[in-house]
C-alpha cells in the first residue's frame, strides 16, 4: 500500500520533469533556428553573395601595381619611377616576384572563402528544410558552424583590401638611403579594361574598337593601352603573319586595310610598365569584316 502511494506521487513529478525537458528542448531549438535565420537573412542573402562573387571576379580580372608613397612630405611627392631609380635592381626584381606570389595567394584565398560561404549557406538551409527539430544535428555543431561563417565573412572583406607591402630586404643601398625621404610601398588595384561591344563596328576592310575601364566613371587622360590583333584561321603563310599590337593613349582605335569577309581577334589591356605586379586577364573580341556590298549603319 505504501509502495503504491509512492508510485502515485512519482508519476506527476516524472511528467512535470518530462514537460520541463520538452519545453527546454523546444526553446533551444527555437533559439538555434533564429540564429540560423539571422545569418541567412542578413549576412548570407542572395544579394550579399552575388556582391561578393562580383567583387571576386573583378579582382581576378584586375591589374596590380606597386606604388611608392613618400611619408614625410605630402606636398612634394617623389614619383614611383623616381624612387625605383634608386632601388637595387636584383632586390627589386625579387620583391616584385614576392608581390606577384602574394597577389595570387590572396586571390586563391578569396576564392576559398567565397566557396565556404556558399556551401555554408546550403548546409544551413538544409538544416531548416529537414523535418523535426534542429537539435538532431547537434546544437554545438550548428552554433560552431554559424560562428565560422561570420568569421569567414569578416575574413573575405578583410582580404579584398591589399595592404602595405614590406620588402624582405632594403631596396635601397645604405649610402643612398640616407639622402632619400622615408617611404612605404602599397598595392594599387586597377579595374579591368573591357571592350564596349555596342560601340564596336566592323566594315568591309576596317573595324572600330571602343573600350573602357570597368566601373570607372571618368576616363583618365594619362592611361595607355595596348591592342593586340590577329587574323583567325589563316589559310596560308602570308595570312599567318597577320598579327601585331598597337599602343593607344585614348579609348578607341580604327584598324584599316583588313581582309574582307575575314575574322579578326582583338584583345585590350593596359600597357605594361615596370610597376606591374600581376595581370592575368585581358578582354577579347572577334569581329568579322563584311562584304563590300553590305552597308553598315552608323
């Protein structure tokens, strides 16, 4: 009889404990879902990832240059080319190779960080899409994943900035360095050069090419470009020698004396200078000259 009474008393307590545990589990599950929704709706939105993808692709197609910045006299700045004149040639070449490696590694890192964000978004969406509570995936594991994705987002934004460069060895011999102002070396990133396809025209024996710097509002008067051209699918030795390059200080050029009804490949990029560190892309377009009987609208 006494044992039965104890059993009756234990039953409600057990139910209350189960109910309490259930409420706690639901509360934890709701908290995790809210945390997932927060990062998906603010940090890992489609627009945010598309913006990062655009930034990454822009950086991969950009040109990278060093720039020497004088530190002690902002009004009377020595040019980068003037500083380079005093650099030890071998040390400068080694430094430029190190800079190129640095840029390529940084771009690879950005690619990896972006992929981690895309995969992380898919994993969090998968957790939300599963029926049942999120705790089945492990609360600690999910919270760790969310923290890692916030950190990855922060790292991506940090790595899109190319900071001051520090040579392993002094670039200027000791005797000359005493007479030169203090300086630092930074990386300059120039947006890619692209053809303006809607303004480009082909005629029977000539083509007119227009180009611009992507996302640059105004043209820089001091920029110099190099245009490469070649006849595609040559049929003889003479045609195979129809290629070359042209230096242009403007943003358009006309190629004349071309073969009628033939295709030519053109590419454009900035003219190479001794401060160029890395450039791994150039815009390319193929144009076919028309028949002399075909008129082209202006």
